[in-house]
């Protein structure tokens, strides 16, 4: 399975393959299952449908590793547009946005240390946080590959001075994450815990599924025992069960934490949790750059290929 990772990543960069994949009916079906649309209108409609079912939403305008400032500005504009439309439809109580800092300038060349891309991403993120605050909602900063973790957490600290509601994401596969959880488990701190979706080296990340899962549980204990607001982002039935029992163990009421899943993955489980009184939020990616998102689900980590194929066969 691991042998497939590199070819899939290479294929994901090919415009020709993208064209081919987009024109195959089965793939169009796949795209529709995981990305509800390319436009703001399409994603706001998808949001409204989920909110109707008692599910909260976080929206991600697709596009990362922006290498020019115009593209970064266009991404910021897309976020401002979607926040305005969510507000106009009365959806901002239930819908927030997730932002990849590399899509708003973090990956731009650095001139000096933390200058350049880091500063541009901070200012752009500030603009989005201000618009979200005005619309009555929040922003969560997605976490990307490990080379960006320090910069992303530094930007988070800066943003939280003015926007303490800004959410963080931590990845259980990184060795450092348990310590990062301790640092972020303070009152009012919203922290999404996921396994991690990038292909990371063994110097920084656990490599086996078992070690990642064990780390997830250790991190979850820290977050559940802490004063913050844990956002449990996983489709893993065992981890969901463990999260529920940790909530009881630490005397957490439903609504003092939430479960998060990706759009199109285990929709029945999302609804089951809602029926059980849990708070559930679905992450919806949208925009024209859907191809890379889909290929990453296949390529980033070998187990995601199984995960993706299983979802094609059974929409649970
Ligand atoms: C809301 C959200 C936000 C995220 N944000 C980030 C981010 O900012 N940065 C980042 O690096 N990653 C992010 N991720 C991705 C994450 O890191 C994982 O790559 C991805 O969620 C898959 O991990 P998993 O925990 O679901 O477990 P996996 O190990 O992939 O799968 C877990 C188990 O879930 C079960 N399962 C999965 N799918 C199905 C299915 N369709 N039917 C039945 N059972 C199934 C199976 O038992 C499987 O073994 C995010 C994920 C979510 C849900």
C-alpha cells in the first residue's frame, strides 16, 4: 500500500490527470460526495442542509501553498464572501470557517526568519478573524505539514490576543503534540485534535497506526481533563467511544466538547451522535481546487487509501 503513496502524489500534480479524473463519471460522483461544490452558493446551501439536521459546520475554501500574493488575496476575499453569505442566511451560529495559512501567504518566500510569508499570513488571518467576529462566528487554523507547526502556533498566539475564540488544530501523529495539548488546554481554548494527514518522517512523527492511536488517546486525555474546548476530529469508532467515556470520566457535559468529521464520511455516524445529544461539526471543503484535496485523502498516508475506498463502497 505504501508503494502507492509516491505515484499518487506525483499524479496529483498533473493537470492532465486532473482533467481525466474530472471527466470520468465515477470520479465526478466521488467529487460530489466529498466536495459539495465549487461556489460559495453551493457550499452555503450544503451548510443550510446540515444545519437543518442539527449538525454544525466548518468551511474550508480549498487551495494551499499559495505562491503569489494575488492568490492569497483572492482566498481572503473568498472567505469574506462566504462569511457574508452565511450571515445573510442566518447560519453563523452554526457555521464557522477553517483556514489553511499556506493558502493565505504562509508559503510565500521568507525574507528574514519569521518575516515574509509568516507576516503576510498573520495579517490575512487577522482580516478573516475580524470578518468572522463581525459575522458572529469563529475561525479555526488548520494544521499542515510539520515544517509549518511552529509558525502556525505562533500566528495562533498572536491572533488569540485579539480573537481568543480562534481554534487550533493539533495532530496526534507528531511526537510534540502531547506537550502542545498541555500548553493549549486552558480555558476558552478551542483545540481540534486529528490524527494528521501529511506524510511525515519518523524523526518527528509516529509511523504505525497503533502508535498514532495511542498518542491520540494520550492527547485526548490532556484536552478532556483540561479547561479548554476539545474538538475531536476523527471517524475512528474506537476513538469516538474512548472520547465519550473520557467525557464521563472528567465530568464533561455534552456541548463542552464536540465531534468533527469530514463532509461525506460516515454521515450516519454523524447523525447518530447528534441523536445521542452530542455536538457534531462537519468540515466542508469547497472551491475549484478540490482535486488536490481528494488526491491527498488517497496519497498522504497509506491507511487513507483504505479509508477512502471503503467510503466509496459503503457510505456509512
Ligand atoms: C474535521 C476534520 C478536520 C481535519 N483537519 C485536519 C488538519 O487541519 N490537519 C491535518 O493534518 N489533518 C486534518 N484532518 C484529517 C485527519 O488528520 C485524518 O487524516 C483523517 O481524519 C483520517 O483519520 P481518522 O481519525 O478518521 O482515522 P483513520 O485511521 O483514517 O480511519 C479510522 C477508522 O475509522 C473507520 N472509518 C473510517 N472511515 C469509515 C467509513 N467510511 N465507514 C466506516 N468506518 C470508517 C475505520 O475503522 C478506520 O480504521 C481533519 C479531519 C477531520 C475529520
